[in-house]
C-alpha cells in the first residue's frame, strides 16, 4: 500500500494494488477505483484535510462520551 498527498489540490490518493483501474464509484468525497474483477485498486479522498479534521473531531467527541 502506498499513499500520496497533493497539498495544492488537497487530495489523498491511497494505492492498494497494481494495475489500472477499470471503473470507479464516488460517494461524497471518496472515490474508489476498481479493476475488472471488482477489486479496489485506489482510493481518492477529496478535501482530505477537511475530512481528517472531521474524523479527529468525531474521535474526540467519542472519547469524551466514554470517559
């Protein structure tokens, strides 16, 4: 697994496998790329810094609820 973050476009690209993607599906700010067999090849996260902040906020709120 490899990852690459482009600060200018705020996109995080996570490469899961080799080969070229044949199709993609998008749900909100996440685009999953698949090969012919339907196996994930890449995951693109748009507005990655914003999404990371939302995840951290959620973790912080969950931690407060548990304590």
